[in-house]
């Protein structure tokens, strides 16, 4: 029940919400994970109920696993990057607050994505601008909550919020690059070990 009240608060009173979560024992780690899972569920259902005329992908092109990765990985790397950058630049927010606060920023999408997608069942294709406008509004709402979170949790002025956000986005790119690089190296190392073992077995 407490988490539901917080979802309502972040949608209706976001300023108060991000001030409130800075108190002790106001938020819990599981809430961040729960909000991301609920957002993923809303996204998955939206994909499944999208009207045929509005669906731009074939069924075989849709991967639920990839959809989850494209939600969870940017969120998690944003938390890490924003925490690292803000810590260096004297931000006041703790990692727990960033982790949970960023997840709660998905609340508008989680609540409204399905109702907005249901419109594709009744709208004609030439009315797609209405659906696209509402969908873009949800994305902008989430983005605004992310910026608001940075401002309030770290107690930054607007100019510094923009700078921190841009550096955090650059940090995400660096994290992804390093992650892909390490994955490629480890993949090659595993392949080398396997080939080496095969060679040794053949020579034995």
C-alpha cells in the first residue's frame, strides 16, 4: 500500500515526492526493482495489444528479452553514471535514492502506457498523430521526472542539472563501451580456451 501511495505522489506531487524520499527509511531497494518490473510488464502488454495497423514490426522481430534489456540496462547504467558524476561534482543524493527515485520516474509510463496503446484499437491509421503525441508526452513526462530527480536529490541549480545530465549520458556511453569491450574480450578468451582444450585432446 505504501508503494502505491508513493506512485500516486510521484505523479501528482513530484517535487514533494523527491524531497520526501531523502528521509531515513522512506524508500527500499525492492521498490526500485518492483517499479522497473511493473514498467516492463506495462511495456510488454502494450506491445501485445497494439493495433495491427499501428504495429511497425513483424511478430518474429519482437523479443521480450530484448525489450527488458532495453529498459533495465539504460536505467541501471543511468543510476551508476549519475551517482558517479554527481558524487564527483558535490551532489547530495545517495545511490539508493538515485536507484529508487529513477525507477519511480517510470510511473507515468507504467500507469498510462496501456490505456494510450488501447487507442490503437479504435483509431484509424490516419489518426496516428494522436497516438504518437500521447506516447511522446509520456516519454517527455518520464524525462522531466528524471531531470527533477537530479535537481532535488543533488540540490543543483537548473544550469548544473543540465550539465550533470549531459555528463551522465556520456558516462552511460562509456559504461556501455567498456561493457561491450569486456564482453568481446571474455568471449574471445573463452573461445581460445575451448580451442586449446580441443587441440590438446586431439594431440593426446
